[in-house]
C-alpha cells in the first residue's frame, strides 16, 4: 500500500521521542505534510508514560529537567503549559547513609564557577583533601571545548583513566565522579569516554553555578508534556502513527524517496531518522540500501545500556527528606536513584502511603531477575539509605525493563556517531547520540538535534523558516579567557612533530 501524494512537501520522521517530536512539530508548523512513525504504542520514546491496568501512571524512569534546558523550557512556554515542579534539592546516599546534600544553587550568592559547586555542596563525610584533588581536572575541562578536535582527543581514553591522570583521589572518584557518570552517562568510569564525561560534567554541573538545579514533571512527562505537544502537532497538520515500526527505505538518485513500514510505504521528499542506536541497528540490519553505506554499517560499532525503572506503592508513609536522591556503593557497576513521588507528582500528593520510584542504570544483571526478585533488591537498597523502607509493605508495583535502551558513550565510539547530515541528500539524523556542537545533553540534546534536523530539511527543500535554537549559556568570562590562552598554547604546539601516541 502506498500513501497518496499531496501538494505539500512530505517529510517522514521516524521515532517519536524528544528528537522526532521536535523535528515533526517544527516542520508541521512550516507547512510540510509530516508523518511521524513510531514503533511503540505511545509517543515519547524513553520518556513515554502510560497507565497500568489498575489505572496507575507509570513511565520508563523519572526524568529531570536541569537548569540549562533552555530549549525545552522555551517549548513548554510556547505550548502554554506549566508541567514542572519548583526547582528541587537533591541528596546522595551510600550504604553508610547520607553522604551529600545539594542546596538550590540559584538561591546562593553567585560565585564564579566552579567555586559555588565546591563551596555550597554539603559533603557529610568526604574530606576536604579529596575534594581539592579535583582542581587539576579543571585544566582538562578548559581544554575540552566540545569541538571535533577535543572529542577526538579525549574520546580515546576512559573517564577513569582521565581522572587518574589528573590526580583525582580514589575516594573522590568512587564517591563523587563515578556515581555522576553512572547516573549521567549510564556506565561506570572504565566504560565511559573521557570526552563524554567532560562534556556531561561541564554542562550539568560546572559551567555555571545554578546548572545542577533540577525540576521534575508534576506527573508523567507523557501526560504533562507529550500529550499537549502531540495535540499541537496534530493541530499543525502533522500525523503521528503509533505501532508503526520502520524496516527499510527506498532510494533513487541518492535520495530516500520512501520509508517502508510493514506493507505500507510512505513517500517522502525528506526523511528524519530520530531513533536510538539499538533502533537504527535493527533498521540497518533489514535494509540493503542502508547496509550499502559505510556510515550505517559502522553503527554496529556502537552500543547501548540496560536500564531498569521501578515504582513502588507502600502501605505507609516513609519520610524521604529530599525529593531526588542518587546512590553509590551498593552495586559495583550499577548506579541508582530514588524519588519521592508524593513530593513530585500531583496525583500522589495525598496518597496515604509513600510512592517511590527507584531507577537503575547499567542494570545488566538486574534485568535477569523476575519481578519479586527485583522488588526484594529495591527494598533492600532503599532500606540501606532510609531504614524505614525495610518495614514497609509493598502494595503495588511496576517494573519496566529497558534492554539496550540508552546511549553508551563508550571510549572510541565518537568516530562512529553520526552527524545530522548523511551521505543521502535528504536523510537527516536526530537523537541524543547524534554529533552536535550545541553542547547540551540528554533530553535537551535530543530535542535540539530534532530542531537541527528540521533546519536541515528546510535548507534542503527550501520551504519555511528555520527553528530558533537557543545556544547553551555562554562560558563565564574567566573560562572564556582560560580557553583562549589554552587554544593559543595548543596552536603554538601544533607545529611539533607528532611522534608519540596522542
Ligand atoms: C531511566 C532513564 C532515566 C533518564 N533520566 C533522564 C533525566 O533525568 N534527564 C534527561 O534529560 N534525560 C534522561 N534520560 C535520557 C533521555 O530519556 C534520553 O536522552 C532521551 O529521551 C532521548 O530521546 P531521543 O528522542 O533521542 O530517543 P528515544 O526516546 O529513544 O526515541 C526514539 C524513538 O524511536 C522509536 N523507534 C525505534 N526504532 C524504530 C523503528 N524502526 N520505527 C519506528 N520507530 C522506532 C522508539 O520506539 C522511540 O520511541 C533517561 C533515560 C532513562 C531510560
């Protein structure tokens, strides 16, 4: 079955996560006939939310919206919705108990970075000498300017090796940096690219004092943001087709002319692929047209990480001092977080018992457990942080397993990550793993790359206005000055013969 051709130029977007929805919405508003094909039953991708048969709202893990997510905040303003909580404080736990409390950084007197992060964070146990051992790492943060050159240089080594080279103490690494990597990049330090680690740490924590401040949706992101957003896409004339798994493309004269989805064929003047790494690998495996191209064959060098998201309804109130909490030291290569949903989600505010979300990242071994085993593990871990969880009875639960779900920024992976443009004239890429010089990460990056892909379509098809993309907040003046000096020194060294391994 082939879809009818309309007068308007047709764009097919594949994948309805932040990236695909971002591209689809902008292009629909520019007058394109947009069809968004989504393999899953709901739009949202990794952030989709749905209801259990008992009518309880669940989602594939809780998602935070950090202070620098300017484009996402601009979108929710544009849609006229207020989906977010106030800015929240967070804590860190180890099996020894509470380790760190973060203040609201934007409420503290502003200090040049990184002073605010160092001085205002309340470390309960970590000695000053360990914290000070992070200082030499500033040199690498200055040197890593998100350029192609910087990625090539730092992507070759692991984050652990980088921290070791710069003299970070073992305790600071295990109690601070590695937990951040597990939560931010979903992998332990020896499995993370140093480039990704530097980019992620700078964006979320170090670029400006308030960057680590975070807020949450007052319900599932699906209900709070994606529902009104998909309605706006429909009003703009875009079509979103769920349960449509794309398997191939048709090609003529170096242009993708149609997207194949089961026995349906969707003709296209331009195509945006906004699927994750695992999704694209499956499409390439089925598509002789894509397999012919080196860039798509190379995708097989990339990987993704297992994640587990659990939600527990308890029979009693357990006092969780702060709404969001990250934990370390419980599992050697798995990070986890827990969230007080009575404090975050409107619908649980008056629930008689605690509703808690516990999400595990790099959760490979946990995906092999059945639900009862998972619940026992979660309750044991929660009780390791807040002992009262040990006494609570679990009345209801949701366990969501996401195998190979999130992007793995492994050392050496950068050379295989795709840019927004491909060797096809009219096929563009978007998603949180696509190379961009914007500097953002995670949901914000996915959304920004969706807008960037839309702008490539507009440039290729010559219809409509490009989307305005807000840049990341500029570096503070002293960082700009240090980066200039560093570039100047680097350029001076460029003439030297390159005899040693970089
Ligand atoms: C547990 C967890 C916690 C997280 N926490 C945070 C957080 O706190 N803050 C944050 O910013 N980010 C967080 N993230 C990361 C964030 O979810 C992702 O960065 C972001 O959602 C990626 O969006 P995307 O559009 O690039 O990809 P995805 O959301 O993966 O969307 C890709 C879509 O493509 C579809 N697809 C795949 N193959 C096909 C096909 N063949 N045909 C049609 N459709 C297809 C998929 O079904 C999916 O809907 C978290 C992720 C997880 C899993």
